[in-house]
């Protein structure tokens, strides 16, 4: 059964200004002028632990901007860290066909904010490669920092949830001997959004369905209950070696079914539309264009 979205707070551009506000069925209630002295950006509100205040300020009010009047931005514009988890579903591990069991510890890599665009903004295919691929993922945003966070209390450190299409240039993740940084960080190759859903209950993450569609066709489908590394384990493990701070973004792994795994591979091309949808969070949709 699809879960109802409890509340949605988005970062967006309207009237030539980056803003944030409460999303309702008709558009967005702009909270920027009202709360901007205390929280200049949505990220500031997350860092200060005030997402609930934004929800309370926006509920029951008429939208200031229709969806046609805004451009979505990524919710966390300048996080200290964006950390991505690789190979976090059982079928993804099997895709490698290396005969190895699921690893004891997770694979991690870093992405830069500039490599992402917001909801409804096209992904960019660069001239250096046609191998632009999709990866639908759940994203957690840290609200309470810490080091060596125990698994038992790890979920208490989550402020909000959102979605990611962790777009990848496949041949560029093989440009060096052992790293994937290049292929994961082309400008505008991935997306995050559409909004933040405040995290209030562990059931929001316990067993939710994740799908990725390309031009309406389901390519990826799995449930978070099947993740090899749970959300609490991810927070625990990452905080072992680095201090997590409010506003940090953790992208938690994609199911099997990316374009690289087809024979022959099916790469994204201009005109395609990718939709990443997760129960209780929403749907992140992006077209594809060639870099101008």
C-alpha cells in the first residue's frame, strides 16, 4: 500500500530568487521572506533542526507560486559531505559475476553538489561520453551530527528523506585503476529532490518500494528491507571514520536494472524521461539533454 506523504519542504527558484517553502497540492507556500532572517536557506533550517517549524508555518495556507512558476533546486545546496553507498542490494552484488559473497563492509564514494540538478530539470549528457546511466536511490539527510554513532540510535540522527537519480558516466568510472570519482561527478549528470520529507518515524524507511522508470518502463524495482546495509548501519559505519554534521547527504544505494546491465547496454539519450519513485517520499523526474 502506498504511504501518504506527510509533509514536503522544497528549495526552488521563483521570480529570480532562490527560495524555500511548503509544498501543497496547488503549488508552494513561500516561507523565504517570513523565516529568512533566521534561516536564509532550506539547508540552514535543517542544520538548526527547524524543519518542523517550516511545516507548521506552511500548513493550511494558499500557495504563493504554482508549479509552473518555479524551478526546483536540490534541497541541500552546499552540504559539507555527499557520500554515496555502492552495491547495496543483493542482486546488484550478483551483477558483478565475480563469485564473491556480499562484502562485510560497504563501498563508498563522494559526489559534489554541482553534479546534481533538481526535480524537472534535465540531466546533462556531456560530449565526452554517451554512456549516461541512471540509478534510483533513497537519500537521508543528517539532522544531528556525531562520531561513532551506535546503530541502535542512528535513525535519531536523520532529519529528512529525499530521492536521487545518481546519474553515472559508465566509461568514466573506469578511467583509472580503482576509483569511480570521475564518472560520478560530471556537472548536472544526476538529480536530487523533489523535496525534503521530514523524518519522524522509523517505519518511513523500514520496507518501502523503490522503482526507476525510463520513458514509463520499470527498469529498477526493490524494497529497502532487502538492503545489504541498513540505514542505521550506513550511519554507524560512515561515522566511524568521519564526523557527520547536520546537512550531510547520504545516498544509500541502487537496485539492479541500470542501463549498463542490459545486453547491449541501454544508455540515456536526449528526450528520455527518468522517474525515481519511492513510497512515502514522492517521485523525482528528469529529462535528458546534451550539453550545450
